[in-house]
């Protein structure tokens, strides 16, 4: 482009000549800026012009995209929102002689996706001077040339456009020639005839000036030689030649033939052809035959690179006389470019919970051909939940058409096909790989609806009961399952004191040893929770069943096991065979066959006299009792369970064959027991203690009465008499017999000639005894009369015990005396004494 003079411009010019225009067309921005701006120069503030918050530029990954592989001439400053230059922009190299030079860029914002087309109009700056093709132009003119003859001169060329290109020419003042310029056609016009004898040659200085500011110029020297003979210059058949050439024409393709004739004969009339001013790029694309004037293709003709050519062709005869013609070549487009698909933006991965219709990417399709050859249709395969929605100027939005589920499909390979409308049509494809990001949208699911675990009792702590498993189809931490026990109670204790679960594997262990006799089964709840945010969880019920082990011996309830107590049953002498004598009652804390009990007589005084039911425990006579049978019968009964191994317990049963205890003078030999002897001793000591307390209490009462009579007002001034009818709760007053609990009987069984006795507490079987909740109470009217005269008498101030309470004390005293007397009469015992208190 020759000499560049833009750097010499003053700095003020950069701001004054920087014409910035902004307008919105379909949401687009358009700026105008001069070429040759320094790097980092501000073109405009796109954030302000589009109303975008500067703070969102960086988070939204704002960027500038260019078509194809073109240089990045500008970019956006994310801190200020300014569109700045990043490369030197030369309008001549971008657009040549085109009157309009537009650089189109795309401004892309993501999250959400947003696209703006920015058009940058590059304004020409007078940075190129006019230039002639040669520094010296040789011309030979006969001295016989007539006045007014014209001689063509190749014009100067300026790479700039408009006012900045060549506007006028100046010819150095001389005596023979003047300059004629018509529509960029430059000619020397002979104003005065030449005289070879005066001047056989001359140099003329021709200057070309542009209209820029500051003005630039270019010069060429025209060397004119004056000849003696007469000659004619070649003449082209056309001043302008036009041709049409398809792009991609092969080399040696004939473009056009130019023709010029010369009226001279012989050597003077021989015409040769050559290109005049041709750029370096054009000289490699075309050639001209110097003899025939045939212009042929020598390089690659590409419509997308250049759609037209303009050249000057010079015809020269044998004497050096020249003439010029213009050749204009239009290149026609051929559908030789397939559409190119550019992925401008893509949200990858895309969350699976994105709503249908969400935009996940922006596609741009470009075809460098023209007209119908560049019209493009885009399509996408049908088996994916995505579609292309046309946007602006060959832009398409890739949007979802349905709900995504990463657990079903985690990755998509989306093939986009673009086809132009050329003949034949060309197409291209691009595959976009899109991954679906996991969202914690699935709770853990147990493989079973409920779990059952079976364990035998007396297990060791740490014993593995069972394992629970839950699956979560989510990914990574969203699918990581952690197990835990839900809080609860089992048999009054926290569930964690019975079981534990491994948080990673779901294996459930026993924390303690279980006892079937305490509880046979229980239920716990296990929770499976994932690690998502927020976390999801699910619960399952685990039923633990404890199986029995024969670890409990039979427990005999009646009679008490041997060595614990003594119990005697009376068998009438008239008992017949099969008569029920007694029954052994036993239980087993185990269950099932471990609790199946069987009864056996292991030892007896007379083996053939009594038998026991194997399953009932009933003791019956096997035959009638005879006079020869021993009066005292001793049976040892064993109770066995059915466990493996079998456990057992034994008890002794003492039987007396008699109709009356008085007939058994030697009963003491059977019933004597050291423990029973101790019981009698304890009873005598208790009676003596109670008697002593009673006597002490009587003395205190008498002393209090005596003192009270001497000082009645000091002690009991205003005292209130206590009604004799007052009774403590749950006690009954029946016919003034006292306050003993009515729900008990006291039966004393004393054997003849014995120092021991069995003192047995049993519940009352007297129908006339009132229960505790039906205790008789006297109303206030029942005891109002005895106290009517106390209000007017001094005796009302005397402290006195109710008469009923005195009767109760006396009653207790007589009972205790009677029992003590009975216990001390060990030599003359009564067969049976039964005292009942109603």
C-alpha cells in the first residue's frame, strides 16, 4: 500500500476524526471507527449501549466472536464494558477498493445465553499516497505531430477511497504540452508543434494529488524523445473490455482477447501487449499474450476472496508509441463452499432438572458463497430431546424439548447437519457432545420392603444379624448412601443399646446378648440417607426375632422346691384308687418344646401307692388305701422340660394318711424343721416387744391425763374434741371390733407336741368382710349427740381419747396375749387353731 503517513497525524486528529455512530437494528449494535487505530483504543461501550450491568459481564463469560478464522481485531474489557481494538485494522487489506468496509463480530453472553451482532464500519483514513506504476515514463513523438495530438499516460493509483484517492494532476509548466484529464483518463495534449532541431528530448514532471487531509501526492517523470519520421500510435478496438469468469476456473482458461491496430506498416505497425498498473496479487492470477492480447488464468480465482478485477492493458507499436485500455473482469460464484457450523456457546454439563425449552447452546452457520448458494437449512436427529430454533442471521438456539434424566441417559451426542441451496447442494455436519449433570432427585431405595433377622438368645455382642442394602441411582455424593438407626425404644431402653448398623455397608450387629424370656421380638427402623444437598432419605423396618434356647430349668410353684419350705397334705383313709391327692404345679420360662414339662416320681415311701400325671402333675392314688399302708408318705417329684439338653427341678411332697390330726402323735418327726423353730422364736420375741410397748403407752396416757387436769387452759385452750367415729382410710369398723385390715385372715396351724407352726397369710374368704374400698364410715349425725353437752362444760377442754380407739387398743392387747399364750403352750398343743377377723 505504499507509504503510510497516518502515524504523522497529530493525536487530536484521532479523537476529532473518530466518528462514532450507534443505532439499534433488531437488537444489533453498529459502530464506526477509523482504521489504523492503536491497540487498546476504545471503539464504544457495549455494556452501556445494551443496558447490561458491568458486574455481570465476567460471571456471564461475555466474549467477542469473529466469523471463521479471521483475526480478532477487537475484544471487550470485562471491567469497563468497552469494546477495544486488539489488532491494527487496515481497511485496504480488509476491503480493498470497496466503498463500504464492515467488520462483523458477535457479542455472546451466557447464563442466560444472549447474542448481539456488532457491526464495525471501518472508515478510510488518508494513509496512502498516489503512486504511478513506473517512476519514469518513456515517450517518443514525431516532430511532425499535429497540434492537438493526444498521448495517453497511465494514471496514478491510490489505495484509499473517496476523497482520499487521486483527485487531480499537475503537469510541470512547459512550452509544448498541456495535461488533459477526463474520468481518470490522463493524456498529454500537444499545444505547440515540436522542433527537433531546437530540442530533441525533454523531461516533464507529472504530479498526482489526492483529496485527503493532509494532502498526499505522487510524481512521475515523463521523458519525451522527438523523432524525424511520421508514425501512428496503436488504437484499441474498445476503450473498456468486460468479461465474466467463473470462480475456480482452471489455469490457461481464456478470459478475454484485447486488440489494438496500428496504421503504420512494417515494423512500426507491429503491436505488443502488456499489463499496465496491476497489483502484486493480480499479476499472479492472470497473464497476457504479448502478441495476441489473449488474457488467461494463471492462479486460483476465488469469488469469496475477490469478486471482480480491474486492469490496465497497454498496447505498444514498434516505434514505442502506446495506448491504454481498461479490462474489467467479474467473477461469478460457484457453490464450492459447504456450510460451516460454529459452536458459539454451550452450557456443558447441563443440569438434569432444566426445564423444557431451556437454551443450552448457540449455533452459527456460515456459507461463504453468495445468493442461493449461501442459504442454509439446519437440522438435528430426531432421537434426542433437543431441537434447533432459528434466531437472527444464521444463528440457531439449541434448546431442550423434554425433561432430562441423567439416570436414564447421562451423555448425548447431538449431530447437527447444515445444507445449502446450491446446485448441487453441499452439506456439513458437526457433533456436539453434551453431558447431563446430576441433581439429587432420587432418594435411596431399599432392595426389600422390610427385613427380618433371626438370632438365638444368649448371642455374643457384635453378632451379625443381617444386612440392609439401599440403592441410589444418583451420581457421586448424591448417590452415596449412609445407614443409621432411627431413635426409638426397645423394652424401655434406647434402640442403640441393642443394635448398631455400619454406616457404609448397612450390616446390623447386636450390641448385647438377647434373652428370649425378656422379649421374643422387636422392630427397629433403619434410615438410608444420601449425601446430596438437600439430602434425601428413606426408612425400612427391620424385625428381629429371638429364638429360644433351653437355658431355664422348670420352676416349681407348688409345692415349694425341696429345702425351701415344708408342706403336708392330708389323705383320707377312705380314699379310693384314682383319687386326686395333690398336684405339682411348675412352669418353664422357655418356650416351645423347651417348655414342655413332664412329671415323674423319682422316689416314694410306697412306690405302688401313688402315681403322678406325666403332663398334668396331678398326684393320685393307684389303689385303695389299706390299714397296712404307712401313715407318713414322702414323695420326691422331678419336673423335666423337653429341651436339648433337658433341664429339671425336684420337690418333696409329704402326705399324711389320716382323717384327723389328733391321730398323728408323731407328726412332729415329719414337720420339725430348724427354720420353723426359729420362726416360733421370732414370734415370741415380737409378742413380748408389743406387750412392752403397750404397757408403756398406757402409762404415758395416764400421765398426760393427770397433767391436763391440773392445767387445762394452758394445754388445751380451745381444743376440739376428736370424734370417736374417725377411722383411717381402707379400714372398717364392724361392731366395734377394732381397725384390723378386713382383707386378711390369720390362720395358725399348730401340730400336737410341736414347738413350731406354719403362719400363713391368705386372702379373706369371708363373704361378710367388707373390701377396703367399701369401708363403713359414720356420718356426723352418728356422733353428734354424745358431744352436745361438751360446749357448756369444762370437760370439753379436757383432752381425752375416743372411746372407740380405747376399745381397739384393748382388743389388740387381748389378741396378742392369746397368741402368746398359745405359742408358749408347746406341751399341750391344740391340733388346729383358726382365728378369723372380720
